[in-house]
């Protein structure tokens, strides 16, 4: 199926990046390696795409969201720790 996707993509002028293409299937890792054009694709149990973690189990989803929230707050730390009046600090988040 992946080989067919690669062939069809090439007909449209697109090329799959085999170094960034990952495989995540089922609840356990498969024992067979997956190849496209003779290149073995990595098998992973979780990956991050556009800031969202995809995983076979949801155990770390809450922890990741909490960390992302603190990270977003940290972006504004210089504003919040400065001499800006409190009424204006609230407008940063609205």
C-alpha cells in the first residue's frame, strides 16, 4: 500500500521523504520490516506532529498538555514579570 502511495505521488510530481516517514500500527510493533523503494521505514509507538502527540496508548497525553501550557505561559514571562500594570497584563491573554 505504501509503495502504491509513493508511485502515485511521483506521478503527480511529489516525493515521499523516507527519512521522516514513520510507521505506527496496531498495539505492538510488527516483527516484519516495511520497505518502500528498498528503504526501511522506522516503526514507532508514538510521534509528535504539529505539537500534538500521537500514541498507541494515551498515558502521557495529560502530562504533555500541561507542559505545553507552561511553555506557552513562559513565552509571556518577561511581560508578566515587568512593570506593566495588572489591567494590561490580563489583556495579553484575551
